[in-house]
C-alpha cells in the first residue's frame, strides 16, 4: 500500500487485530525503531547509495511476548 495508508494508524491496527500481514510505505518524517533506537525513516535513507532505490523495513508482532520483534532490513 502507499504512504497514505501506511500512515493511517487506525487502519494498520485493524489489520494487526485481524492477524493480517501487510507491507506499507511510510513518509520519511515518520519515526521507526531500529536497534532499540527511535529515529526518522529519512535517517535510514541517508545511508543509502544513489544506486539503492528500495528500502524494506520489516517488523513482526510477537503474540506471546506482546511486543514487536527487532526490525529486519534485508
């Protein structure tokens, strides 16, 4: 989904409540937590080379521990 949907917290929480997996774009001014440090998504983009055009940040909800697991950047 594009960044409008990716920035709609109510929609994303509804997906999570239904147990759905999803991939969404986010705006560069949104906070992400990476290696236990909160930062803007644009800070991750700044580390990319011009030839790098895609960045996928993935995180999964751990139902047993009721928390998000570490972010995965393939």
